[in-house]
């Protein structure tokens, strides 16, 4: 990776100049975007303190995303002295406006006990809000809460329902967990095909444990087939007519597959 600083082109300089002009006229959205530029070092030299300054200006005007970003800065001590109380205050202001990221951050704070005393019930409350606003991550997190009984009464059925909502949005961890629910019959009827389908979806996104489980299932299926074949051959050798017919059918099917592949 190159250590060279990005030099903004003409269009970027023009956009940055316009953002400065709007921000100076108390345009909250421009102030928030300018904060992002300074935070990420896009078009300007990275300056987290300057980012906080613009986030705060936008946040004071009620900009929900800026409030969330400002809370993050207070939570992690980015450009300001770390202050968990202020972080929670700004996240609550942002979440009150329906900012999903703020709802997730509040849920995580209550779950981990970072900026505030650990409180699983509050964690569940904010995860539910984010989940109902469509956050796949929150839906997945709620599924784990119900699966392990954290902040709620353990309920595998509800866990599977939340995993499914997240899985339908393509969230790999949820696809994996839903696959395991179907495999083990946790909260849903056992369904090998459904389990395989969801595990394959997760594996396609690179989920390592999903790949591992699929491999184990494949190996178990091969072992079961070999064991069943041995029993079939044993029965056929003892004169069992049904076993003989089934064995002949299997041999014929195998022969046809070989012929088609040639």
C-alpha cells in the first residue's frame, strides 16, 4: 500500500469548497459531510479534532448521523477526551430520531458495559428497535440473545425467526446459524435440505465454519452410504430378492453415469 497522500483533483477541490461554504452557513448536512472528510482524510489532511468540531456543529442542529458520529468520538476518545456519559447522551439523541447505527451502538454499549453499566434488558430493547428498522446485524444479534437466553428467556423458535430475517438479507452469520437450527431441530423442524441450503449460502460468502460443517455432512453421508451398501451386499449374498434387485438397480445407475460422462 502506498504511503503517498491523496491529492484531490479539481472536482474534489470544488466539492470541498462548496461544502465549506454551506457548512459555514450552518447547513447541517454539509457540516456532517465535512466532519467525515476530516475524520477519514478525504480531500483534506486527516484531522480528527477538526472532524469533531464539525460533527458537533451538525449535531447541535439535530443531525442524527452527526450525533451518532460525535457519540462514537466520545466513546473512543477520538479528537476529544473519552467520555462514556456524553457518548450515551448523543447516541440516545440520535436513536430518538430513528438512526439505526445509534440504536446498534446503544445496544452494544449496554451489552458490553463499555460506556455504561452492563444491562442485557436495555441491550435487547435497542437491538429490537434496530431490528425492526431492518438492520440485519441487529436481527442476527437478537437471534443469539434468544438462542442463549441473554436478556430474554431462552427461546429457540424466536432465535430461528430472527436468524431467518437476517439470513434473508444475506447476512452470512445468520445463514450459518439458521442452517444449524435446521440441522439440529432448534426452534424449527429438522430439515436436512433446508440446513444444507442455508449452510451453502453462508459458505458461498466465505463462512469457514459453514464450509467445515458441509464437509463433515458430506463425509458422514459417504460413510452412511458405504455402510448401507455393505448391508445390502450382505443381504443379497444370502439370497434376499429385494436386496438383489436394489443392488442391480444401483449398479445399472452407476454404469449409466459412467457412460454419460465418457
